[in-house]
C-alpha cells in the first residue's frame, strides 16, 4: 500500500512537470531582485555548487569541478585545495579565483603576485570589451570560465511587492476544493523534489554533514541574513567547529564580525563576562582568520524581530554544531517514527544556552523570561525547506508527514501568490494552512507568471536583436565605404555577387595579419571594423566566430561576422563600379526598387535564417538600406 501511494505521488509530480514543460515556459525566480549580486554572494553560490560543476572555458575546453576546496584564509585566491579536470584529464589541483570582471585579475595585481601562482581556474561574471588572458607570474595560462548569475534558481533576498488579483487568478478560482488540493499537492511534490535535487548536488560537492550544516545555517539566517550565515558555515566548516568545540562559539561570533568592539564598556554589565570569555577564546584565532571576517555592511539588522536577531541565531548554530551527533540521531529517529516533525521540533526546542535564552542581542538588557533559541515557526521552516528535502534526497518517503506540516507563519510572498490565484475567494485561507500547500501555491504562480511574461519577454528580446543587427549592418557598410575612401577600390570583389561566406571580407576589414587574402589587401594595417568575439564559440551569435562550425546545416568559418540569430551577415559590393547593386529582394515589396544606387549593402536573414525574397514585408530580415 505504501509503494502504491508513493508511486501515485510520483505520477502526480511527473504529470505536473509534463504540464509545465508543455507550456513551453522556463521557470525563473518568482520575484527576481533588481540588483547585481555582490562578489561575496557570487563566491558563496559558487562554493555551494549552485552554478553547477561542468563548464565551457572561454577557449571552448570542457572544465569539470572535481573538488570545490575550502575558503582561503591567507593571501591569494578565494578557494584553495580545489581540483579540476580539463577535457577529461587527470585532476589538476590548485586554487580558484572568482572575480566580477575578467580584467580584475590584472587590475588587482594577481598576474605578478606569487600567491596566485597555484591558480588553476579563473572564474568571472563580466567579460571586458577586448580579449583577456589570465596568466600567472611565471607566464602560465590559467583557464577562464564565465558564469551567468541569471541562471541561479533564486537569490538570497528580494523585496517582494504585494499584488492585486489579476488574469492569473482564473486557473484555480472555479475548481472544486478536491481538485484544488490535488493540484497544490502535485505542485508541492514537484517543488519538494527540486529542493531535494539541489541538496543532492550539494551533498556530492560538500559531503552529507557539511551540506546539511550549511543548509540549516542558511535557514537560521532567515531571508534577511541568509547570505552571511551561508558564508559563515562555508568558511568555518562543521568539521573544524567539531575539532575546536571549546572555541567554536567564539570563532563563529568572531568571523561574523560581532567581536570587533575592543571596549567592554559598551556592553551591559550582565553581558561583559560572556563577551570577555568569547574574546579570550577568539583572539588566538583572530590573526589567521582575519581574511574570513565578514564586513559589517553585509548584515541586515533593521526590521529584524528581536527573537530573530542574527546574534541569537548564531548562538543556536554554535549549540547545534556542538550537539551535532545528537542532532543526527534525532533525524534518524524522526525518519523511523510516525511524527518526524514533532521529533525534530522537540529537539530544537530543547537547545539551551545560559546567556542567549535571556538576551536578544549582545547590547540588549536581559529579559526576565526565558526564550527558545529556535522557536516553533523557525523549526517549521527548517523542516519544510531543509530537512524534508534532505530526507527525500536520502530516499525516505515522508510525504504524508510533510503534507500534514502546519504553516506557522505567512509572508508577503505567500500573500502575493494567494491574492494572484484566488483574489477575494473566501477559500483562500484554507489553501495555505499547510506548508505543502503554501509551497505548491508558490510553484503554480511561478509557472503562471512565466507563461504571462514569456511572450512579452520574447518580443523584447527579439526587438533587441533586430536593433543590434541594424547597428551591425550600418557598421559593415560604413567599413566598406571607408576602405574605398582609403584605397580607391572596394575590398575583395570583382562583381556585384552577394558575399554569403564573409570571413575573408572581415579578415581584410579587421586587419587580420596573415589571413588570406588578409593583410595583403590592407597594406596600411587599418582596422575598419572591430566586432567583438562571440560568447559561445560552438553556437556563434552576435560577433566574430572563433571556431569553424556548422550550425543547422550552415557552415560558419572562423572569422565570420555572425548576426544575433547565428547566421553570417550577407554583403553585396559594387564590384563593377557603376554605383548600382541588384536588390536581393523582390522589387517594391518593402525593400526598395530592383536596383539600388549605392556602393555597398548588407543584410541579415533574421530569426528564421531564410531570405524573404518573395515579399520583404512578411519576412523577419534586417537590411542596411532602409
């Protein structure tokens, strides 16, 4: 019976996935933050494996991350004790450096710094305008990988606006209760499986205990301080804290930056003795851990409820590290029992700290009443977002317990989802009483919003490509005419035949010495046009192809100037010098007369890669002469 019910739930989740895929939408963050991730956040996401383990280097080589290593405490690259494979080679051990801009390697002096000599991989986000090679002091080339933050499944924080009922409330408002519950269950199971898959990847990268410790730490940070808690758990591993149990709490507070005040006079009398003990334990580690200390600006303290203050949460993390064996026994007992949520909640409720059960912060007055380090609502969040996905990652079937998990709190994101999907429907509250249904509600809204936004997003992207193509075409014609002005002749051509394979033409216009016919046709070495290299050499678009490839049956030689859709630009030049070029499109269909009075034209075949010769008006091509 248990097998049948489990199989039914799997089928529901699979059916939900099929519906999502058939809608031809790509899931994105429900409320993407309008900001550029900081370097610290990017480093944390990299170390967690959120960008993946398999990459294409800027040279086209295949890069596999074998070991993400550890955060570097000394001068030098961000991560040490790492290992990578290049094109399936034996593991190459060394360090990894992550920068926002590729040229930071040069501007920060890494190229001449001996501490960066062991770097085996340079990771960056933004590529500069000209090609840049990462080299060490010994002139050794370091592979480069460009990562894209937009592929991240979510972000550490975002300001989420409430919503009004809109078009996306229609899918669920008229369904009977039973059907709504079924849909929410299927979506919740799918979302739970996604979280489990992410934790599986982290386990593969970091190990079971370290992955679980980092996930719990992030959950303790709550939405405002998830990033700093993640960084702390990465920089002070569970293994290290377990090895230095007596100093672990002080090390956590020290790396968090909460022990920077040298004057004990700023603390209340009831706090001074506790802080002095922390400081005495911290100062022997301070110098070697100096690089790991978080900057004060990373913490978000305003608007945080006193019970959720990060100092209290950090104390809870220190107790959890100390009690880790008991915590793992609790998890095993929870899986084997009938009430896993109650078992775990009781464990969290039993965590005790003589100072923090009576204090909100290091500078607050003592409370007359004892307070739990991890309350019921935070325990429920950890269960929903960490432990149940963790158990599923270890093949435990605990869906019935997950489905019964009561929602302790709502939030702005859930209120937004409920408003969007149900409007003023009086049943709305009933559908968000459990954690599972809350998660299902969010998952459904992601798909609906993606479906509503996809056509507009696609249209905007297409318009941006057309604008880019028009700019490129103008530059091409300008470059050809500039060549004529300089040399008194046009490059390469002897007649008006359209150039469909354009690499030789752009070898001349780009002054590529040694190319054929190349520099022989540009003896003065003038660069008439300088398009950027394509970002993906295997699927070239918007730039100069850096590898000879065939895409969709179209041969693209190295050096070709490719349009935003991946097809080489077409060019026609007045090789007969009569100031006339035959229009490649049917006359009077939107692209002008049959004969064009000009010395050079260029055009793009558009998104479909097919020239609209019959009627230009119904084609998606872009042309230079209009």
